[in-house]
């Protein structure tokens, strides 16, 4: 089933998953991160998935199954279990609100207190959980899951096989105001939309604002963690993953295949290339070329950031050394 | 209509808005930020709004309309379009929950699954979208829009012509706990409210906590972006704008006409003057006088921050230079 | 009633609470923070709670009541008032959704548009406010309050006497993805749960993700402010308080009795000891022993942080001094 080779008792049976440091004899676990290797000599796990090239340095009591990628194998096994365990709701719970003329595919789920606005289009197999809001004119692609209480404002488009978690808000007005002569602000109408492509996951309470004009665009395969802010007219490239609480200011474009840490802030109107890696809490004031690896506030190349931190730690000494030199 | 002067073909007709770099012949666009001037020589836009003093350095194919403030003019035009495009819901959708005795003005909108608690007062023309919560004793002023799923706890007061976006939470308990002898905490009751004046916009998933006693106050014209935290007993002065993910700790007062960047953090119990500008991700540990322009963690005058960043970049050299001096 | 001793007019009557700088003759206030001592000589308050050892240096017009802990006493008095003022809803409002077979205790409150999924278990006296979501198989302990629109995903467990504020999301999927050969990501099923112990308060729009396997654990007495992110498999020890907008990455364990400032970021897979104090906006890249007091990005001991900030302010001078030395 997993294409692995067994080392140890082939009859070992397990009934659950667990982390290696917590696993009992009824659990299957895995070893992927070398940081955790020491646990394998103490674990009570029944079975451990290990990589093909794992060479134990001490005796191991668990049965080992050697595979190419233990984490990926674990993930596949968990998926089978998850499919068996997770209730798959279908049908239309009452009361729900489905505007006149909206067609609900036979295999869709519409939870109680969900709202489907006029002119919304729902793909096959969509699951709109309780208390979710699908505004007028919204499109939701095949197989997409909208979790409880997520809100999709009017006119936005969500692709296929997306997951939008609870409390996420897609398509609220961009933050655009024009100053007036008396110091107050005049709201700039936000007449654009949000377009989310296929296979995107949006975390809980994350906000993606609609464009001032045109569209805020989240490309295929993007994964956004919780509490992220993507402002109006931002664009995020395919297969980019962004950790929690990061904020992207208006009109900034982030490339494809980037890995962005948590609590990062991007200035507006900048362009970040493909395959960029950014450390947590960094501040990105300007453009970054493809393949950059940066960190810090303001961000500098990762190596420089680490060096800077060391130098700053030794500043007290440096002031002393300069004082001594001056005395001489 | 816009009071401008036309340069080029006065018969050019357009049917949409677009950004200058994306506009086609059917689009009207604008040039306000000098950073984008180069686009005007390449744009395919039918019409470009430019400032009265714009002097092209190369030929421009688009029809130009010269106005005093292109962005402001665009904004007014967009508004006309937005008014024509955005569906204006009215009436009371079912099922909704309106506590006995609450009067709903004739021109109000109450969306499905909205909850209006006992003793709530609703101004003329309010729009309470689906799944919004208006707690007992809440007041909502004339013309205010509460977007889907926003929550207003009991007793809070929202002014006129405000916009509260989806998922915003107004009036949750302030974070107040008294330590007890055994190391656990005792909740301080939060018996105050939140008072939001007129013309305020509150972004999606932003939280404004109720006061411990008295009121947390958001003055007229304040604009808060998404995912902002305003703690108990904070006060924000008129026409101050704050970008996403900024946090203001308890009892801090921010003045009027300030511009605060994203992800800024304010310590508690401090006082920030009027017309203060704060760069993104700054940390504000203490009071700031009127007109301050600061940046950094902890924040320093903007000029100093930029200098510091440069000095820090050259620290490696400085250590080298001192080592050389020492050798001599 | 409060076990204090009166100094001044024992017949003074008050009808409200107020902050010392805002109090009128009808208000009771308190003095706990020495920073505010100067206000006591100017206050118009009718009564001021002061500490037993308070020795006025100038005349005070208010009646003083001396108690051991003025803030704690105030808190108790406010609680009495809060109990009298806050409407205590009971019963089941309609329409609400209660899955077949779920038992609702007699003294519980289920608000309109609340959703209680199949197999959920509700303790005595629970208050599930309007539009809240209690997923299939969720357990809610005695006396716990779930505020409007909070979402508890399937299978999670909430203890007794907890408060979950509006918009909080408990049990959304952890952010776990395995990279595939083509650069896209494969979702790791998140089959664990969230376990929240007794006496926990979770702020508005805070997110606590479910574990990949096992449980994300929030121990007894923890207080989380608004907009906090606690990722999958994190653990937070008893009586730890965390201010708004802090983020804790996956699998990190924070000890008991810690005080964590706002906008702090914790790296994943680290271990933070007990009684740790962390300044606002700090970045915590690695383990911290019991009793640490740190600050900064990356965090260093608090004392060092303050020194560093001073040295950095004087960097310009240092460069000058080195240049002068070099000229000599």
C-alpha cells in the first residue's frame, strides 16, 4: 500500500497516528526531521515510517517501514483515515437562504443559516457550511469548501477545489481614501473584485480585499495561513505559501513559489520575484528579485541579517574598544 | 461634469475604468503618482485624467482630460458607476431576528439571519447585512452599513454613515485581569462601551474592545483598515487613518489627522499627538508630540531610522576598522 | 462589604464608576498605578479606593476607602454591578439549529441562528450566542459562554467557565502542506483537535488551529487577547496571558504563568519555559528557559535590548569617532 520495506515484526498492528515522542504501541508514527532522530530509540510506537536511508545507531524496538518520503507517506495514510472519519455533509439544511434562481447542484451541501445571493453560481460538490455568506453574483468552483461563517462579497470568483476557512473575508472594500481640503477623507469606491484560482487554501479570519478596479488575484495553489491581510489589487503567484499574520499592502505583486514567514509586512506597489524566501517578521520596503532570501526590518539578505544581529550584540564592547583607543 | 479641459479627440468614448498599465481603448484611467508617468507614453487607454500642470515629454496617444486632482476626479466618476452597479438591498429578508419592540425604519435593509437585540435603535436607511449581530441596546446611526457577519456587542453606539465590514467585532470585552495570590487571574468586568462617531469605516475582522468603564472612542471620520486591534479605553482622533494589522494597547490615545502604517504596535497608556505619521511595523513605546514623523522598533524620528539602517549595514566594516586601529 | 477603612465623609454616595481623571462627584474610582497618583489631588470623584499604605502629600477632597488591593476591590464591586446590568439570556431562540439527539440543558441559552452539530455535548448553563457554530462532536463545558459568531470546528473540546469571544475560530485546519515534485503542495490532513481547559478566555477573532494529530492544547486559566494565532499542535501552559496579535508557530510549547506582549512572533518547534516575560513585538527564534525576560527582534534579555537601542542611537557618533582616530 505504501510501497515500503518492513524491518522488524511484520505482524505489528496499529490503530492510530501519533507524534514520535507521544506514540504508544497502538500508534504509527514517522521520522522525517533529523532533529527528532533521538526519539526513535525511546519511542513506544508500534510502527515508525523512516526514510530508505535511515541507519539506526542504537537498537530500535518499533517495527520500521522504510519509504522514500516518510512524511508524504504518512500524509497519504492520514488522508485515507481522514476520509473515513470526517462526516461528509450533503443536502440543504433548513433554514438557509438561497436567492431565487440560484441553482444548487445535487451533490452540494448548503448548511443552515448559509446565505446564497442572487445570481451566485455554485459548482458541483461545493460545500457551503453553516452561516457562510456567498454574495450576489459570486462564483464558487467545483469541489470548493466554504467553512462556517466565511464571507464572500458580491461578484468575487473562487476557483475549483479551494478551501476557505471560517471567518475569512473575501472581497471587502480596499482601503482607499482621497484626502479632501478640510483634512477629512473621501472614500474611493472599490468597484473591482477578488479572483481566486483553483486549489487555493485561505486560512481562518484572513482578509483579501477587492480591487479598486480590476481584480485582486490569488493564483493557483496558493496557501494562505490565518489572519493574513492581502490588500486591494495585490497579486500572489502560483504555489506561494504565506504564514500567519503577514500583511501585503495595496497593489504589491508577490511572485510564484515563494515561501513567506509569519508577521511579514510588504510595502505597497512593490514587486517580489519568484522563489523568494522571507523570514518571519521581516519588513519588505521595496522590490525583490527572483530567488531572494531575506530577513529583517528592513529586510536584508539572510546572511547579512544574522551577521548584523551578532554585531549588534557586541556593540557595547565596540564602544569600549573605541573609548580605549581614544584614551591612548 | 468633471470641470476639466480636453486635449486630444473630444469624441473618445469609454465604458470602463482601468489602471494605466492595463487599460485598453475602452477604458478611462488616470495619472496621479509621478512614479507612473512613464506609462502614459505607452498606455492604450482611451482617456487619461491628468493634472492641470502635466507637461508631456513625449507624444501621448490617449485623449487627456486636465483636472485639478485626477485621483479625486476619478473617485467621483467611480462613485457614480458604483452607485449604478452595486445592488442596493432593501426590506427585511426572512428569516431574521428582530427583538420585540425594535422599530425598523421603512427604508432599512435587514438581511437574512441578521440579529437585532432588544432595545436596539436603528437609524433611517441603515443596511444590516445577512448574519450581522446588533446586540441589545445598540444604536446604529442613519445611513450606516453593517456588512455580513459583523458583530456589535450590547450597548455600543455607532454613528451615522459609518461602514463596518464583515467580521469586525465591536465591543468585545477588554483584556483586563487582576492577578490573584495563586498565580491565576481574575476577570475585571468590562462594563463600558464602544462609541463610534459619524463617517467612520472599520475594516474586515478588525476588533475594537469595549471600555473597562466609560467608552472606547473612535472619532468622526476615522478609517481603520482590516485586522486592527483597538484595546479597551483607547481613543482615536478625528480623520486619523490606520493601516492593517496595527495594534493599540489599552487606554492609549491617538490624536487627530494621523497617518499610521500597517503592523504598528502602540504601548498602553500613552498619548500620541495630532498629525503624527508612523511608518509600518514601528513600535511606539511612549508619548509622541503633535506632528511627529517616526519609524522603527523602538520608533525614532524617520530620518534617524534611515540613518541607523545604513550604519547597521556598515557595522562589519566598523568592527574591522577598529581592529585595524587596535593593531596599530 | 469591601473590608476597607473610610477616611473623609462616610456618607458620600456614588452611582457609577469612572477613571480617576474623568470621575465626577457621583463616581467611585481607584488609585493603583503610582503613575496616576497626581490625579488624586485634582479628582472630583466622590470616593477613591486607595491602598492601605497610601500617604497623601497634599489635601484630597474625595472620600478615601483604604483597602489591601484597590484594583481587586474595584473589580469585585464592578462585578456586582455587571451582574445586575448585563442581561442574562436563557432559553432557545428561534430559529436555531440543534442536530437531532443533542441534549440542551434546561438553563442553557441557544441564540437565534446558532448551529449545534450532531453529537455535540453541552454542559449546564452554557450560553451559545446567536450565529455561533458548535460543530459535530464538540464538547462545551459547564458555564462556558460562546459569543456571537464564534466557530468551533468538529471534535474540539472546550472546558468549563470559558469565554470564547465573537469571531474566534477554534479548530480550523493546521497549516500543513507537503511539497510535491512539481512545486505545488499537497495538503496534510489535520486529524487532531483543539483541547481548551477550564477558565480560559479567548479574544475576538483569535484563531487556534486543530492539531495535525493529537491536540493543540490551551491549559487552565490561559487568557488570549484578540487576533492571536495559535498554530497546530501548539501548547500554552496554565495561567499564561498573551496580548493581541501575537502568533505562535506550529508545535511550539509555551510554559505556565508567562506574560507575553502583543505582536510577538514565536518560531515553530520551540519550547518556552514557565514564568517567561516577553516584550511587545519581539521575535522568539529559539527555546527560552524558565523565568526569562526578553525583548527585541531577535529577542535578547530585556536589559540588553535597552542597551542595544541606546548604542544604536549613538552609532553615528561612533562612526565619527573612529574616523577621527583613523585620521590621527
